[in-house]
C-alpha cells in the first residue's frame, strides 16, 4: 500500500509538473504573439526567455539539424558584415531574425509543443474578435484600424495585439495550418470545428488582401467546396456592391502609396553610390533621418516592402543568401515530399507577400515558420524535445 501510494504521488507530481509547463508555454506563446499588448515590445523580450526555458527543460536531448545550424551561421555572417560596414550607424534589431529562426527551429521539433501554440493563438484570435466588436460599440481602440483612408470609414480592420492587420492575419493563417496538423496527428473534435469557424471570421474581418490571398490558397488545398462557395458568394456581392468591392481590393490609392513608400529606400540605398552599402546594406531596417528629410511624399522611416527592406538592411549579399536559402528549402523539400500545399505557402510567405508588406522583424513570421518547418521535414524521435515538455 505504501509503495502504491508513493507511486501515485510520483505520478501526481509528474502530472502537475506537465500541466505547469504546458500552461507556462501557452502564456509565453501568447506574449510572443502580442507585440502591442504592453508599451514595451513584450514579444521580443519574451522570445529569448522562451528559448532558454525550452532548452533548459530539454537538457542534452535537444540538437539542431546541420541545415538549421548552417542557416543561423550564414545569417550571422551576413549580419556581421553589415554591422562592420556600418559600425557607427547599425541597429541591433538586425540580428533579431536569427533569434526568430532559432525560435522556429526549437518549436518545430515537437508536435505537442506546436499544439500548445495552437491553443495560445486561439486565445489571441478570440480576444482580437472581441476587441473588434468593442470598437463598434465603444468606439475605436488601439487594436483595430479604420479603413477611412480607403474610402470605407464604416469598416474596422481587426489586428489583435499585433502591429498591423496582416500580422494578425498571419496568426490566423498559422492557426489554420496547425488545425490541419492537429487533424492529422491527434484528430479534431466538435470544439475544434467550432473554433475553425471563429478563426474564419477573424480572417474575414482583417479586410486584408494578403491574408485573403493566403486564406484562399489554404482553401484550394483543403476545402475546395468552401472555396467555390466563397467565389459564388463573391460574385453576388460584386453585382450588388461593385463600388465597395473595387475600393477594398483594387484601391489605387493604396497601391500608389506602396510605390511611393519606396522613395526613401531608393534615396537611402540605390542612390547611395557606395559599393559597401550596395553589397552589405546600411545595417538598419529604417531610413536614416538625414535622408528621410529629403523624401517628398511619405515621411516614414520604416520600409514596408520586404525585398527592399532586406536589400537596405543586409545588402545584395544578404538578399541573395535569403532568396537562395528560401528557394533551396522550398525546392529540396518539395522534391522529397511532393507537397504542393507546403510549397505554395513557402513561396507565398517567403517570396510573394513580402512585396506587399514585410514581417521579418515581427514574431508573427517566425510563428508561421514553426508550422512550415515542422511540415517540411519528417519528424523523427531524435529530433523531439524531452517528453517532460508534453
């Protein structure tokens, strides 16, 4: 009896420990996805603590793949060259993607850790919807954007605790990919199907073209009937609301603005007439103040176009490494698995969507990459994080 009680007590301690670990990870995931929840960038503050906690629990069982380790080394070489070329003006933020990649590599090792991310993102998305509803009841808040500049002031765009509607949309798309993963790995229940509809609503209320494009790509591979239904529904809306539809999806002012935003990049990078800057960038993802004052249209220091931002920050050397690495990862994995779904989302998020806006300095992209990296390789037991995380 005594030994039996001792065994039960031991099992109870292990159960409580696992629950504490799981709840802690869910909270940390939530903070990592929420860069506008507090006045400080809580996502970037939390990220290193999360990685350290996972590595501490994993102990000696954790290891990086050779390709993962090589990716980090190559990226850091690019950063160091950019910093060396701009030793007096570089920004420390340019090394953040290395931390983001390490986070993605760590989380993608274990399917159960990804399922905790699934829960955390769901909490964030539901709160984002609640805040969107509140904006119509109590007035605008910091967690929605008005579409007044696009001629639709009666519409509010949900962005949750993220900086933009597209980053919130990326969280929603990441949840959908995790939903498909959960369906395959552990199965889904009625509540999962219910929350699937909730996340779909969250995607729709972003009113973001990039998010819609990713969502339709997702439906093309997973729910073709629903995609056909949306197309038919959109056809009806086009007939009755053609003016509003044109404003939302083909807004010329918005497209022109994106083109005008490149003026600062052109003056800072292309017109620098410096071989060092062309090769290794300015070591900063923002336009320098002395150049920004000569910009004639938009006085914004940030560079919204992802490809332009990579060139400006890391130069041609870093940009070529990024494109080469992205294509190698996508093509090599496709040749091994013939996964068109995976390939589509790799090209979409690593190559195409950065033309609209970039998320390289945001944790949302690396949350998305957690799912992509997991799907892009065959999970083997030696890659798993210690069972105590589960």
